[in-house]
C-alpha cells in the first residue's frame, strides 16, 4: 500500500481509536491527538510551494512523530487499564478530511509526494515496530 495512504489510514484509525475511549486519561490522549492533527493541518496549509515544503521539514517531521507518540501511548494505556466496554464518541471526520485535503493539495506540487513521505518515514517505522511488537505479544 502506498505509504501516504497507509499513514493517512493509520492516522484515521488512530483518531477513531482515540475518539472511542471513555476514560478521562484516554480522553486526554484523544484531545492531544486532535491538537497535533490540527497543528499538522495548519502547517500543511501554510505551504504553497516546494521550497516552503523543504523549509518545513523539521516541523512536519516533529508533528508526525508527536502524533505517533500519542497513538502508541494511548494504545499502551488502553491495554493496561481498560477492562470493560468502551463508550463511543463521535469520530472527528473533519480532522481526517482536513488532513486528506491538505495532503492532496500538496501532492500537486512537483516532487512533494516523495518529500512528505520522507518526513513521514521515521514515524511510520516506529508505528510499524510498535504494531509488530503488540502483534507478537498476542500470539
């Protein structure tokens, strides 16, 4: 699967997971994820050309990594603390739509797809390692 699409779906699934949590601490993770995603959307919205994208590298990489940090921390908290049924909150579709819209807009800039995928790479690797670790612990 294309890395961009995979990252987008990981974020969407992470947001769905985070919005489905009922404990106040998990609500805190959800809110933190929302704030980071809005910051990411805001940063992407500022970018109008390839040069601005390159200049935003550190900020974008940091936001992708922060989002993965929150997703992993929330999942670990859930595994340690959740025993009963969860309540389901409204999914923040506007957040995932906003992220998708900005990424789609930026991909129209020549070479931007490869640049953004490079910025996402470290976060994706960390998320992959975490998912493999969790998966191996279940078996």
